[in-house]
C-alpha cells in the first residue's frame, strides 16, 4: 500500500481492528476520575459551609479559584501537550490533579500555614478554611486543565474524522459518569470515615489509572497492538506518510499563539467555549447548593436526583457525538454537519427557563428540566471540541483547545461570580427563587448566542493548511 496516497476508507474498513476503542475507553475513565475529583467539594459544600461558616459568596470564591487557575492552565496545557506528547502529558497531568484532590483533606491545616505567611507580611488574613481550599483547588485545576487538550489530541491521533465526534462523545460521557458516581460515593465515604477521607479515597484513583495508561498507550505509528489495517483506517481521510521513529531534522514547526489567534476558526471556538462552559460549571458546582436551598435536600437525599440528572447527560454526550453523522451522511462536510447539529442542540437548554416557574410542583420538575439543559450542554461540548480537529492540523490541536479552554474557564469564573452575587443578593432580600431564575435564564440562552457568533465567524467549513 502506498501511504502517500489517500486511502480508500471503505476498502480498509472491511478488515479494520478495534484497538482505537481501547484508547477511547482509557480517555473515558480518565475523564470519569477527573470529574469525580472536582465534584467532591460541591457535594460536601452544604456541610462544610455550615462547619466553617461560608456564605454563598465565600463558596463562589473557592470555586472561582479553580476556574480561574483552570482557565490559565488550559492555555499552557495545550502547548505542553503539543511539545511533550500525549502519553507523557497525561501522566504529568493526572499525577498533579490527584495530588491536588488529596490536598483538600488537609486544607484547614494548610490554610493555617498560609495565614501565618500572610500575617508575617502584614496582609489581612483570609479565613483559614477558605485559604486552604483555595490552594487545594488551584493545584487540582493545574492538573485537570490537561485532560481535555490531551484527550482531544489522542482522539485526533487514533480516529478518522468521521468517528471523532462519536469517540469524543463517549469519552466526554465520563464527565457524566463521574458526576453520577460522586453523589453515591462521596456522602457514603464521608459518613463512614469523615469528609477528609472522601478527598483522599477519590484522589487516589488517578494514580491507579496512570499505571494502566503507561502500559497501554503509544502513538499509533508506534503501537504494537494496532494492526496495519486499523492504522490505515485511522489515517483513511488523510494523506500521510507513516514513520516508526523520529527522523532527525524533520519535526513539526512550532506554531505560535499569535499565529493561531489570526484565524477566525480559533476565535469561533474560543467564543463558543466562553459562552457555554460557564453553564456547565454552574450546573456542576451549584446544583447541590440549589437543591439544599430550594428543597432542603442534603447528603444522601440528593443522590437520586443527581444520579438521574447526570444519567440524562450521558445520553446527551453520546447521542450528541453521533448526531452530526446524520448530516454528514447527507453530504455535509464534517464542520458543516457539526454546526447544523449544534444549532438543533442549542434550542434544548431553553427548557431550563421553566425550572423555577414549575418548581412548585415537585423538585423532580427542575431536576428533569435542568437535566435536559445539562444533557444538551454535553451534546454541544463533544461537537465544539471536535470542530478543532476538523479545521486544524494535529500539531496545533492541543494549543487551540488550550486557547478555547482559557476562554471557557474565564467564562466559568464570570458565571460563578455572577451566581454567587445574584444568589446572595436575592437571599438577603428573601427572594432566592428569583435569584436562581435569573441564573437559569442566562444558562438557557447562552448556546444560541454562542452558535450565532460562531456561524458568523466561520460560515462554512474551511480547513487550515498553512500551519
């Protein structure tokens, strides 16, 4: 077979293997651990707020540290991934975030140490519990920022374009599985051994995953478990030359951030992330607090509602990953098919507008309506991520994802800070119902705004070939 010529995907696909789905499974479990680690605090927040006297704004500040550091780290994570490679980058990332997760168990003593440093410099001391959790969230964020740039790059390495959004939807559903498992595991562990143990036990899972990753992952061209037929299928929509080892003097030219920012495609992705990532952050960090404030639900009482809600989002993630293939089968280019699918998906979050007006019926009404919105977000997410690999060459994918991650993280900071302020304000005047209604309205409309701007910036598929 001449690997310098385009490959007939249909002919190769007849004898294709399945090892690429093993890689997808690894990405799925990494994303599950990722979301388990970040969910522990939100589930324990009602009890920790009582124990340490946090207001909604205090909790928003702790959550915002994670989002802000996550946003900045995403930018650099993409560059690091493109530089050191997928395998090494994942080992570094998950070891850092697992360490950060475990650090939460020691947040209060850590906060006392930070307070002593602040006092030595005459700086007004942040309450020790808040300071300790802020530092722990920052370390967690630095590591977790690597997950999606690495996973998207690994997907681009191991899947042809026509399968990438489906594979992304599958590994992205790990976020939902993590969110389902967390309310089951965390309250149980906390009730048996204390809240500190919840952070330690969940945090240790990442180190187990690292061992499996090291054993099973190599770049496709160096992967002994990958058949020649499957490698050809993976590269079936590319003109490639397969090499088994680095060739001296032949290396991908480093692409600068400035260069990437000259493309409308980069700005389209970044704006879409900025507008919509904050919605997911709001659902993720505030739902337990919402159920506690509106319906007095805490601990084990929120397990079933959250399990149902995040089970819905898993359907959205996988279904959303498959959805663009309908349009592609009708002749649309990958990007154009994804944009059509994303437009349809963008209308579903509008149902969240009914969560508060109909919430008097039962707590299940807002749970299910928010579940539709969160499910739509996951469907949107797996598609917006894949637009990057549709338009950019592999050597720049993680960097572009990092730029979008920065934008999405900053959007999350804005959303969380607005949420803390709005909810505290309306709680003070005895109308917390209106506070949540305002936040749900922002969440509901964000996707249509994002899609409109993305479409204006990149009206039709245009792959970048000059990098």
